[in-house]
């Protein structure tokens, strides 16, 4: 099953990836070189906006957190320009991805020996007998979309606008309805802030255990990768 790393799907930075600026059909795209993704992937929005031919076939792709997503086809023999180099490869079409184009092991294994310097963000290899090198982007962050980019967005999206609203501190709160006030007054012990344990009740509840029954010992269930750090912190 094809597999794509979780940070490639979510757009999170990772110290062992390389982001480059590429050109596909005269359009600039961000390319992620990721050794943790088994195949090459391309975002559906890029395919739709450029009108790229797709070989239709349904298959499953496993994300790094062990979940799967459905993909609808592949783009064959796409030519991608990266820093005066031509990269030709097949790409699986993903319904949505943070990185428009991901070059995985499917492409990396065709290069032979590769020298990576993650501190300097450089990549060196031999292609057709000639030495080649890539220089990765030093910084990558979120940037606002312009009008041309907005016109190429396909599928569902959300546009949020945050505005400041002045608050009149002198205005009083709306009066509480009389029936609600009487209800709160009637059950004041229920709605009061707790100050200790609940009082003793006529009936106490417990879970009956079988005689000589050992504690439950089972393997931990699977959890998404993005929850790993928080679970380890709590434990």
C-alpha cells in the first residue's frame, strides 16, 4: 500500500525533509522531498487547475498515523522543473495535501547514492553522469493567498475574518427570567459551587468483581501519531 508521511499531509516541518521551489506547466509549486513517503504524490487541486491527464483507478494510501485515505488515480510521466533540472516521474493523486507535490522513495531510489546535508539544506547526486545539486528553502511558513491563487482553489474551503468589536462596559446584562430565578433558588444546593466530596447516599454503587480475577492486561490501542507527544507528557 502506498504510504505518505503525516507531516507531508499536515504541512508540519520536519528536520529530515527538503522543500524546494519547482515549476509544473509554467506554474510555480512547492516540492517536498520526503524519504518517509514511499511514492510520489500530487494534490488534486493542482491536477484540476492545470488540467493534467489522470489514469483513473481507486486505491488506498496510508498516512503516517496509520489512517487511510482514498485516491482516484495517477498522473503518469509528469515533467517537473527544479533548479534547472528536469524531474520526470509518476504521481499518485491525493484529494488534499498540505504540500502540492511530494517526491518520495519512488523517485529517490532512481538516483542511486544521494548526499543530504540537512543543516545546509542541500542535496547532491549524480544524474545521467552529471553531478546535480538542490538547495532547499531556508524558511517556509504560511502566507496569504492572492487573487490568482484564490481563483484556482477547488473543493470546500473556509475563509475567516477576525474583526475587533468594541464592548460597552457600562451596559448591564439582560435581566434573568423570573421562572429561572425561582428554579435556581429552589435547588440552590445543586447549583452551588462544590466545596468537597458529595454527601453520603442511602445506596452506594460499586463494580462487582469475579473471585480470583486478575487485572486486565491488554495491549495498548492504536492512537494517532499527532497525539503521541501529549500522551507521553501526561504519562
